[in-house]
C-alpha cells in the first residue's frame, strides 16, 4: 500500500449555505451532502433561517440596511455573526455582495490565487537568475512535518547542491490566530508540534528559528531581515490558500526581488492545485459528482501528483556552530489571548500527542482497524 500522510485540512464552514462540498487529499476523499447552518448556543433560533441557499438575519430598527447604488457599499448581512463573535471585523470588511461574487465567477475580477500565480510566473526568470548565497530558507506555516513536504524538499535540494546550510523558520502571529479564530487548543498543539519538529531537524543539523511577531503586516519585512542576516537569497514556502495569505505571498514575490531574494511559493496542501480542474464551460465545479470524476481522471493521467517527497538532507556539520544561537533557542509560549491553563495543557497533550510521527501512527491504525468500515461509520465521527 502506498504510504499516506493526511496533512492539516482546515475547514471553514460558512454560516449560510446549503451547497454541497467535498475535499480530497492524497486519495482520501471527504464529502458531505450539505454544509449545515451553524448556530451558537447564545443565538436565538428565530434570528437565523434558511431561505433557499441564502441566510437572512433579522434586522433591528436601530441598524437599517444602507445600500448605495448597485447594492455594493454599506452591505451588511452578518450583524448577527458579528454580535456573537463568529466574524471579526477588526481584520475583515463586510462580506461581498452577490453582484461582486458574480463578477468573480464571470472572471471579471482577479482571484487572489490568480494574483499569486501571476506574480510567480511573471518573476520566474528573474528569480531563477538569483545566485545562491550563504544559506537557503524554508518558511514553515501549517506544514509542520519533514516527510512529504514539497517546499522543504526543494529548499533542501537547492542548499545541498551548493553546499550551503538550510535554515528553517516559523512565525507565531497572534493577529493571524485571532483573525482566523484559531482555538487555544490548536495553538497549543501547534507549539508542541514545533518542539517535536525542532528536535527532528536538529538531528539533521538543521536549525529552526521561531519568533513571535505581534503585527501581522510586519511579517514580510521581518522575514526579509532574517534572510539578510543569515545570508539567504532564496526563500521557499508552501502556499496557504486563505485570501490574506495569498495576497501576502504575491507581494513578497515581487518585493523580495527588490532585496535580491527569490521567494518561491509552492502548491503542496492539495493533491491538485486549486483552479487546475475546470468544467466544460471553463468554470469551477459546483457539484460534487462531476468534480470527483474529473479529479479521478486527472490523477490517472498525472499519477506523479501522488509522489511523496523525501525529508531534507543533513546540513554541513559546521551549521551547529554557525547557528548555535538558533539551536539553543526555545519555542515561545502561546500568545496571551490563546493560552491554556496548566490542567488543559496536560489534558490536551494526552488527547492529541504532537508531531508527524504520532500522526503516522494514528493513520496506520485507522487504515488497519477502521478504514474498511468507513462507509458505514463516516457520519459518526466518534466511531472514527
């Protein structure tokens, strides 16, 4: 059996729709007939109803709907979600109108994924011409593993071919945690996994530097500062598909070249890159079954999409001394707004052991003991 690694699949359940959705990863397909309406325990049921595929919240007389011409400005249909902290307006504006959605669907507006792809394609020759300096950097995000990590693998190969060290980096971003409503339990799991990852990399003489950056907008500039400090002219990372992150990497792709740094963003989270599959009309699939047939056909035609990537090669032995301060550094604590109690830390640590080794063990156990019964138990998460 081909070895499998289930990467971190982040699901964002919308408040409104009843649309079908599905996601597939390394040959394992997860699907649901509909995405349910999500209500908090504090939200009165009468405040939210389903009307076809669009949710309508009751409006108060104190906040009348204010629409400008064309229905664009002043559109606010998530006041209930704001009230119960399901949507954080500190980082995100009100949702777009149906008119603007139609413009994206009609390819009249450029999607963030297209913005990043365009930046990478337009700068390919210039990035290829950047000479390798004293180090190569891989920027970890949610890809906290050494095995089957495409960006890490490519960064290691480049460093090895020039006989320079690979340096790894992870940024703890309190504002990103807040913007994405990341739970304290997940932040704790991430930091514990970083401890395991740091140890795994250290066995290969590869340093992992972890820093907390309070303001998310300053992350690109700080990463470029670190690259310059380490003498790195090449920065690799795997792509995160959230909107802000796509736009950030598109900006970094171009800004990096101004500093002599080639930024290479790699598709790694999905077996098939987003946008690669199109319907006969050239649009994204909106129905599961046709998408699934197209996905399977594509994999049969491009079997190498399922190839796995080896862990990084060991660094030169001198790296231990050259980056001694990084090897001796500690993983920072969770941000103040995402900290657990000591009792919670202990409990969650036993429930969710960190690291890719534990993930592989759990996956192997699932495949051996429960996968054959998945079709009968998939709607009962506790059974899996």
